[in-house]
């Protein structure tokens, strides 16, 4: 059985993937910082994180899986 932190990371990743503006280079708003900020803020509200923490967490998860 997965521990709580693994389940939390999976839920976080699923939420992050909903906002293609944050990760998909071909998204039309990928370079629009206002759209990205809005997506980060919405994700942050669900996980009680600020945008910098979200970016750090995604970088950490990417590094872990590479």
C-alpha cells in the first residue's frame, strides 16, 4: 500500500496536469504569464502552497523520475 506522501504526490500531479498552460509547450497560452499565474494560484489554493513552492515541487518530482 502506498504511503500518504505518495498518494499526495499523485493527487498533486493529477491536478497539475489539468492545467496544460503550465507544462505543455504547444498550449497557446504557455507563454502567457497571466494564464500561468492563474493556474498556479488555483493549484496552490487546493494544496495551500504558493506559486514558488509549486514550481519547486514539480521540479523535484521531475528530477526524481528522471
